C-alpha cells in the first residue's frame, strides 16, 4: 500500500506518516517498505493525474508490504491507527485463506481427475481454466522480487 493511502486510513497527513517512519527507519527494512523510483512515480502520477505545479508530490511515494503495514502500528500510536491496523491485518488473513482454499480445491481436483478416466478430461480442463486468474496485460509498478 502507498504511504498516501495509509495516511488517509490512519487519519494523519502523509508528511506526518513519512516523518514517523523516517524517525524509526530501523523498523522498516527493504522487505517492509521501499520508495518508488522516479520512473515508477512518474507513471503513477500520470495515472492519477497529479499536477506537479499545483502542489502534487515532489518526492516518490513509499510503498509498504504487509509486514510494513503491521510495523506502522508501533510507529503511529493513535487509536485510529490501531483500529485501522487490525482491519488491514484481517484483510490479509482473509486473502491468505482465499489462496489456501484455492490450493485445496486444486488438490481435490487432482484427486478426482486421477480417479476418473479420459472422458472427463475436458471437464477437468475447463474447471482448471476457470480457476486460473486472468493474466495482467499492463506493466507492473513497484517492487519486483529478485530484481536489483
């Protein structure tokens, strides 16, 4: 999540959130938080139509991973920050459960496919295609694991 979105959720200014993070930078290693590079920031700015001359951001935004969002609760100590952090963690747990459920469904499908003969092969293939998420055709912005 981007710093601006988190600041809005926590009810603080983006500037205050970034300052709190910078004061506690040791709590935010690169796998918890990173700053978008200038190209990514420019691409993002063009997508949300932010004007640089009329008060838009002058520095690239920070992006927070799940662990970074969790760490924000130790940096931002307001009641609102605690409530928001609890809800965000619940969303991450729900997402994990959905992914796990999909994996369990795929395992059960494999077991069923092994039991039945080739006449049902088309049915199983169609189900697998429905389980496959659509491919993203747009260019990704942000952190790319394994890239320097």
